[in-house]
C-alpha cells in the first residue's frame, strides 16, 4: 500500500519553490520549513541552493542548526543542493568558521568552478537513473573530498557532483531547474525509502 509521502523544503532563502513543485508533481505533499516544529511529521528535507552563508545565519537564528541534525539522527533524510550541499558537508575549504550542519563526510570548495565559467550546464550519467540528467551548475561548489561510506552517484570532469551517504544526498548542481523530476523521485524512493504510486 502506498501513502502520500510528506517532505519538507527549507524555505529560509533561495530556490525552494521549484523543489516544492517538483515533489508535488511526483505525488508528495510538501511542507515549507522555517522553524524546528515544521520538521515534525516529514520524512525528508531539502536544503536548496542559494547563498550558503546567509542560509547558515538564518538556520542558526531559527534554531534549525540544531534541529536539522537531530531530525537526521532520528531517521530523517536530507538532500542538500548547491548551497545546501555546502550546508551538509563536514569541511568547507578555506572557510573553517562558516557554520555548517556537517551531516556528510565530504569536503567542498565554494565557487570553485572558475571565474569565467562560473555557471554551466552538462548532461550527467547518474547511478540509478535510466536517462542522462541535465545538470545546471550555478556558482557550484566543487566536491574535493568524499569520505568512506559516501557513494558517488555522478561525476563531471573527474569530480563527484552527486553523492549519497547515510540518508544524506548532496548534489552540487540545481536539479529543480532541470525540467526533469527524476532526482526528486530518486530522493523519495532511495533516500526517504517511500513507495510512490505508479504513474
Ligand atoms: N555560491 C553559493 C554559495 O557558496 C552557492 C550557489 C548556489 O547555491 N547556486 O553559497
């Protein structure tokens, strides 16, 4: 039997509306998370792209810097995209004091795809998807270290760009802008472990 999955989208700053629509197209109910109480009853949480230092300050101001790790420790799934991937990483190269959730044993470098071509698009082969996924990279972080226990699902130019650890997915591109909900479905099925109704 399938029940409607409920996921949260961190809605403090950044590209959260597009994630909401992608999940709704896949049959999930979406809660906009702005304070710790909004985490109650959701199975997974997306931390969207935006500006990672601004988002970190807002998470701290609302107590989500404590509540999100507690949500994950209690069995919740988390997906960080772009700035969200920075938020879930353990190490942020050159920014030792930037607050982070540190949910995934990963090292990232911010804005590390060069000044001239800071934004670009590329088709990616993603482990678990049948068709190439169109990756939209916008001032993306580069993954510079992947810890043991973290699997690389997709790479670009030799660097991992989608990785999966213990109930934490990180993608350095913007899957909500691809016009393709396949990664939202992968998150629901493979990371949140929900069974979606056939489409
Ligand atoms: N460059 C941003 C940061 O470091 C992330 C960019 C994005 O999320 N599109 O916070």
